[in-house]
C-alpha cells in the first residue's frame, strides 16, 4: 500500500452504517472467545441481515486469524501525543513527484471522454478523480492482496475497533452476494479494496456504474472507478465549479494565529485545528491575503500555511473538506489537489 499518515478507516468513520437487525456482538460477550467461536457470531449476524448461506460458506471456509493483520493494525500511528507536524514540503515532494504527475497525465489523456462524461454527471473534475486514483493505488498498480474476509474477521475478533470491523465484515458478505468471488475480494490489510480503496460499507453505499453495464466494478473498470470516486465526493458535498483551493500570498508579519477557528471539528480535530476560520475571499483580500489564481470573491475559504511564516500558503474551499472526507489527512488532501492541478495544466 501507499504510505499514508492516516488509515483508510477515515472512510468508515465518515460513512454511517445501517443499524444491525441482530443482537450486537458486544465487546464484553466476544472479548474472550476463540476465533472460531467469534466467527460464528459474525456469520450469524450476516445471516440475520439477509446474506445467503452459500455466500457465507464460500467466504468463510477455512478462515483463520491473520497474525500479520494484527501486527499491522497495532503498528498504526494512532493519535500522536506530540504537537509537532512533519513538514508538508517533504510530503509534497515525495507524493507529487514527476513520475506520479506523468502517470496521471497519461491516465487523464487515455480516459478523456470517460472523464468528461463523469464530470458532466457528477460535477467533479476528472483531474481530481485521477489524482485520487493515483494516490490510492498508484493508478491501479497497488491494490493489496489480503483476503478481505480474513482481514476483517481478524480485526473484529482482535477487538481494538470491534464494532467497526464487524460491520465491515457483514458489509463484505453483502458485496460478495452481488456475485464477486472470494479470490477477487482482496485488498489492504484494513479492508479497503479496488482502485479507489473503498471499504465494503462504502462500496455498498456509493460505488457506481460508470460504463452502464449494470455493475460497479471498482477492481478493473476505470469508468466504474472514476464514477465511484466522483459519487463519493459529490456525497461529501463537492461544489461544482469551485476549486479545491488556491495558492495565496501572505504578507510578512501576518497574524495567522489570530485567525484561528474557535470551533472543534467532530471528526479528526487534530487535522482541522490547523486550518484558520472561514472567511470569504473578499474578506481575505481585505486582510491582505492575495489569491494567486482565479477564485470567486464570495467563495468561503480557510487559510492554511502548514510549514509556517514565509512558506507556501493556500486558501482552501469546502471542496478541500470533501477530499478530507475521503482520507482525513491534510497531507493527503493537499497533495491530491496539487497533483490534480499538475495533471490538468
Ligand atoms: Ca460497470
């Protein structure tokens, strides 16, 4: 997988899951069960939510816990206790490099008509879709080969985030019910799969058919991949015609700390606390902040100067927040935006 600062779990946290029809597998009840016994609880829950016995059997035959998945899960950075942030410039240099830009331009050129049709339907620029495709899986080259049923059952059984992964396990059974083989249902150790690295619940909610054959094949089909990413971003509130953000000139001595937001974000607050309060572009101009590309005066934006005074700054719109819903990391979202600009220009 592509190294990232935050786990793909942000997706699941952003996506409400359907309420369970069966009695919830509580942490207490499942805490000390052997894997096989716990798996029976998961299977019962899938059954209660309407998954067929045939699907449950073919997806769980011979299933054992995966120690590598547990090791990877326990190595997640989690919530850091330090207040420091790694430099943005280093991240941009390694994630928006010449090879990734060239790869993105090639995909963009190959898929021009498909991307234009999807942009017309969903209102999200093709360059943004290609940039996310590039960040998630290096344009489809690195999708992960963990057996998803094994990974999700292991993570639910391990219990650190039991309810999340038990729900994703049942969602995976529902994806399989649509006719996907277990051998095809492989992905990251944490359960994300396909070109856009969707979790099963996200697939069920937002995967889209881009080429009109009736299936949302995010494994190999590019039109379906782009339509699914576009649908995700539209659902996250993408506004057609607005940029994700623009570079901004900040006058020397500007009191950025004085523009701090007093709101605490309900999700990933440590990411959001780095952005200023919202103002219109006209208000920012009045404070001496100069956008370095075209953007409407009435667009709302927050100011972000990740590496401090004298370093690059950006005015970020609500569309940047939509990218953050895909993966709540300012490093990820900024490099997606910059890669999209480099692909398009
Ligand atoms: Ca399709």
